[in-house]
C-alpha cells in the first residue's frame, strides 16, 4: 500500500490552527507483517522498519506541537503470536529503550509506559523505569507507550482499585462517578485522545483505550505502519480539523 501524502493545505503557525490541533493523538500501529510480506521480507524486518515509523511519528508530533502521543506497541493478546516473533518484538523494544531515550530526553520528550508489567522480562522493566525516571521532568511531548496493554484488563484493574477504596472506607459508593473512574485508570491525569489513527486498512479498536476513546475522532488509513511518515500524520490532522466535534449535542 502506498502513502497518500500530499502538500499540507494549512499553515500550522496560524494561531487559529494551533488552537484547534488535537492535544492527544493515539495510534494503533498495524501492518508490519503484511508490509514485509509485500516486500518479500521477514516479519522481523517489517517490525524493524516499523521502529523507523515510530521515530517519524514521535518526531513529527513533537515538531507540530502535539502534547500527548499514545502508541499501541504490544497488546496483552500479542503473547499468542509465535515465540520467535514475540522475542523479536521484545528485542526491538530493548533496542528502542537503549538507543532512543537519550534523543527523546534531548528533545524534551517525557516517556510513560502503560499496561501490565507482569510477564515482561526484568531487564525490560528496569529499562522502562530508568527511561521514565530520566524523562519525568521533561515538558514537551508526552509519549505514552501501551505495552502488554489491554483495555478490558485496565477497566477490571480500575474497578478493583475502586472496590478496595470502598472497602477501606476511603470512598463512598455514592461518590463514584466518571471522574473517580478516570482517576483510577492508567491514563489518570492524561486527557482523552482527540484523534485515533489506525494503519493497515483495519477498522477496529482491538481492545485499545476503550474508555478513553468514547468521543475520539477516528481516522483509518489504507497504508501499512512502516510507510507512516510525518506527512501521513499531518494529513490525518488536516482531516481531523475538518470535522465538527459535538459530543452528543447539536452544533
């Protein structure tokens, strides 16, 4: 599949545009394997090319002035893939955490990882902790990596936290509302995504941020993740700017 990038028909420097830009963009990065197949390469090669697309997306979001970027890197269901592929993905994660953090820190990017830590190798856990600690005071783009993440599990974990608070009498059942629920999610303190992008032509959420995407604008792209560039991101933002967000009300 080819990218449909074209010259951007709006000026990002205009004040009225800056005020309308999405504050938070979430991306389901899909299609590495199919991209590799179409190029007669191994799936491992497709994932490696996908890391380059991650770099383009992060750099582009930071340059544009997006405040939050969430990338769906590895779902809780991805453990069901062949062991060799899972090992390749974890190896690429190690490389990313070791090689890219210095650059992210220099670009004032703050890293946050969401998802269950159980099942991840100890060295990866240590690298995540080190990367989060190193970038914790950065004030530019907040890059959120969803790793070993599943939205249903997140909602269950959130519910357990609230039940515990009620049992400990620190929270009354009548006080439970959307704000309380949001504050017990892994994305507490982070605004819900304004724009969701999914590549590869698939049109589904795949257990990603089910609570947070309630009023998000969706953009499904007919290109594989390794072909994603800054121009792709800009065109998705341009499409977003042409929409009317009504949140259930009349315009």
